[in-house]
C-alpha cells in the first residue's frame, strides 16, 4: 500500500476524508501546510504516489495502476473519500473516478486535463540523475552541484526535498530510472472511457497552459457535472503559488 500521512480533523464532522495525490517528483510532505489547513472538519490523507517518497518502487507507473493504489487507500479509510489530485496526481484521481466512481464523492483536479501532452519531464529526470547522492555531504552541496545543470532555484529546492542524505547510502526517494522509462505513460492518458457523474472541480492557474479551452469538451464528456475555476496570477504550481486562494476554493467546493 502507498505510504500515507494522516491529519486528524480539528473539529470532526460527518464529512468524508479528503485524499490528496501529489504530482510528478512530489511527495505527501509537499502538501503538509495545505493538509493541516483543510483538516479543520475532516480527516485529510496525503499519499506518496508509487515510486515517490516512502512508497514502494514498482515495475510500472501507469494511471490504471495509480488509480488502483488510491482505491486501496480509500478502502482502508472507510470506502469513500473526496479526492484532490494535482498534475500527475490529478490524472490518477480522474482515472480512479472513472473506473471506481463509488470510491469518490467529490473530485478536485488541479491544473491538468484527461489528455496526452506533447512535453515531457526528461530534462528534470536527467538533471537529478546527474547528481550522485553519495558524492554530497549536505543539502547545500547538492544544491550547488545541481545548479550546474538546473539554474531554476525553485525547482532545485523542490527536487531536493526528495534527496535522502540520511540513508545509507544516500539516495533519491524517486525511482528515476523507472519514471524515465514510463515517461510516455506519465505525460499520456490511457483513454479511459467511463463517466463520473459526481461533482468535479477543474481548478487551473491563470498563467498555466495545461488545461486549454479545447480540452473542455473531453472533460465534460467524461465528467458531465464538471465545474471550472481559475486562480488569478497562478501557474501550474497553483497550490504553492496561491495557497490561501487554492485552499479557500477547494473548501467551498467540498463543503457545498
């Protein structure tokens, strides 16, 4: 089963738990602040997706498998949940809602569409693979070495959250070789043709191009109750760039 981080409700209610699935190269810990704030009246469960964080390394990294992973977690937490997924996690959440709709009460998809994309993330995989964790003693050393191939300080800080220097030997918590091999499936979409009739919110960043107007027909065919909202001034990492606006929008939708 996936590694999970649980946040107990501050004031318990009859609301179902909220399951949060992170994006590529992320982990449950990236969502800690948002999880704590959304756990006012419900339990929140953040997962490490397969091949990320403390979750198992597997032989595949495809959306039907990731959907099954999420279904297993929900089954262990009572059988049904509200589900929020960002980017890769959003595709996994959509796959879950389409294949096992009874597991999902309300769905929030953050800045991704059920389509195949032409870009990939191989440049970032290659950047991380260029850093041998055994050759660095501190996170600062790792940052300086990674800066030689990755000038974006924000991306370096994000990736280095998955560098475990306390392990013996030090290691990446990302199954980088497997993620590279499965990259066509990660940026793709398996063509699932189910329907999720429940409430679904597609929340996008104003400055992002991941969800385009031409995607809406596909979204509405698969998710006929879909609603759309946009966070002003945010890009693809909308939950990190505009966290309070992101939380408020999610909370209003889930509590409606």
